[in-house]
C-alpha cells in the first residue's frame, strides 16, 4: 500500500519520542543520535505536504520524496529493532536478575556480548541514517518551490458548521435527468412483441448512469408494469455464482441446493415466469450477458426488459443494447448541485451570492461531472464560507495534476489532497477493498 509520507514521518517521530523517553535509549548509548534523528525528521516533515503535492509535476521532487521514504522505512525498522531488543533485555533481566546484564554491560556473559554487539550495530545504523537524512535535508534547498507548512497550523479539524448534518431533501438536480427518465420509462413500458429488449445507459464514470437507472427503476409505471424487478450490481470482480443467486433471490425464486452455473441458469429461467425488469448496473464485460444471462432470459416463460449501465459503449453495442448516452451536466445544474451540497437548506442568501461567482468558476472546472461537483462540495463544506477559502480551492494546483489528469478528474484528486495525511492513509487503506464490497 502506498505510504503517505507525512503520516508516516509523524508516526516515526512519535515512536522515537516514546523510545527516547525510555530507559533503553540511554542504555544503548544512542539517545543523542536518536534525538538528532528526531529533530531532523521534524524539520523535514514541514515540507512534506508541499512535496507530496508537487512530486507529480516535478520529477526531481519525486525522487527526493522516494529517497526520503526509503530512509523512513529504514528508520521504522531500526525503531522496531530497538523496541524489540528493549523488550528482550527487560524480560531477561527480570528472569535473571543476577546477570545484571542490562545495567552492567561489561559482564562477560553471552547475553552481554550479544547486547554489546547490538549496541554497536544499532549505533552505527542510527548514525548512518542521520547522515542520509542530513543529505536529504540539504537537498531540500534545491527545491525552492517547496513550501513549509507548520504542522500545528494544518487544518485538520472540521469547521463547526460542517458538523451540522445537512438534510438534502431531493438530491437530484437538472431537468435533463427528469426528461430522460420520462422518455426511457415510456419506451420501456411500451408493449412490443419481443421476448426481451436491452437498454444500455452509457457514459463516463461519475456522470450519473446509476442515478438515472435508479430513477427509472423506482418509477411507478415500471413498478406497475413489471411484477418482477431486479437490481443487480455487477462491478469488475463479480462472481458468476453469486450473481446468479442474487438475481434469482431478488426475482423471488429459490435456488435451493443449486450450486453450479448450469443449475442456477435453469433455476433463473423458471423463476422469470412473469414480466420482468432487470437492471445490471456497472457492467464491465459482455460475458455477463452472453455467457451468463442470455440463455436464461431467452428461455424464460415471460418477456421482459433489461437495462445495463456501463462506461463502455462497445460492451453495450456488443450485447445488442439500444444505447442512451448520459451527457455532461450543464454548468447551471452543476452550480445548483454544489449549492445544495454545500449550503443545504440554509437561506443565508447574502453569504451565498457573495460566493456564487467563484462557485461557478469552480464547477466549470468539474467539467460537467456531478460526482466531481459533489466531491468538491465536500471539500468546500469543511472550509469557512468566504472568498479567500473558496479561491484557494479554485486556484489549487491539484486541478491540473498533469500526470493524474487522464485517470482521475482534478476534483477527485483535489479532495484527496485536502485530506490530512493520516486520513489519506485511511483513504488508501479503504481503496484496498474490492469495489462494492462491504467494509
Ligand atoms: N442529476 C443529478 N443530480 C444530483 N446528483 C447527481 C445527478 N447525477 C448524478 N449525481 C450524483 O453524482 C454521483 C455519481 O453518479 P453515479 O453514481 O450515478 O455515476 P455513474 O455514472 O454511475 O458512475 P460509475 O461509472 O462510477 O458507476 C452520485 O453521487 C450521484 O448522486
Ligand atoms: Mg454507476
């Protein structure tokens, strides 16, 4: 897992203080060197926030960060070793008080010899670390772009206003999604002679495919027309067996002891005995249809409609779906969405109108992606409501992180960048969970 340097250095400094404060650092004769190490880490840590941000743009800063990470891993190892040795020495001295090896390092026992060897080795290692850290600290002056952030001044807390939960009555904005829902529902409930028809809602990540699909799914005309309604989330690492069981269960069937794909497919088509509407949300490969569901649906007693959402037009085309593209949200709707998510139902019109101009510029940067707008709204909610703070978001260099631009909208990167380093670490930890899994 990626290491967030700021959080890691902070942890190393804390562990060092704990160790320096204990008896063992004195006994090892490394207290002074460790203090030096701690001081250097603390000084460097002020530049880490800026370095983590700028490393994506500047290859030299990136190398500097990589080198520092290396030293930090070694430092962490050394602190571990010191702590383990400390524990061993304590246990041994408790079990053999007569050896007095801990305090009397001149004892000739084997234990004392091992201890002296360790003392010597660890002393050398700490000194070497200190030298490497000194070099890194000196190299830092080659990067005048790195800004110093006073750690205590880092805004990690939350604006008290943010703690008030904002109740958003209706999360949906824009007339486009309403119009699309109407026309798509109408076409889905229209009688035709086909056994089944597939509708593909296609568009880039975060544009609102699932949101549109769920509006359709919950429309009362859909409820009335389709006695069997199933919502199945597919994702990238879906399991065929689990998916089939899920669909059967949601369609009101019972798969009993069935465990194989063939048994479950048979069970699915006998379950689909009334008009059905099945949504397959987030399809990443055509085989979900071709190898898993097609046979069951072609053989079902009833007819029905299938709706898939996917980022990939080719998949929808391959499955034989009628395609509906979800387009980017217009700036006006984006501003409404931002407004709703930052201010909720607050009516402080004066305050809001003072921020509108910057707010509109911010949403323009979200490039019509509602997900990006909501994420940025989350960042703005945690800040004071004034033009200075909002301008900081508008001017943030995270919007144009050149390397990440292709994979990640600037808004998402910015919201990540805004997290304090310990939360960044938590965030990365969460990213280890498979998509849509329960955490
Ligand atoms: N018209 C809208 N009004 C308000 N919020 C919206 C609208 N459309 C989408 N959103 C919000 O944007 C976010 C992303 O939408 P959604 O999950 O539907 O995107 P998606 O296209 O399905 O993305 P993915 O490809 O990652 O599955 C959600 O939080 C959703 O609530
Ligand atoms: Mg989706």
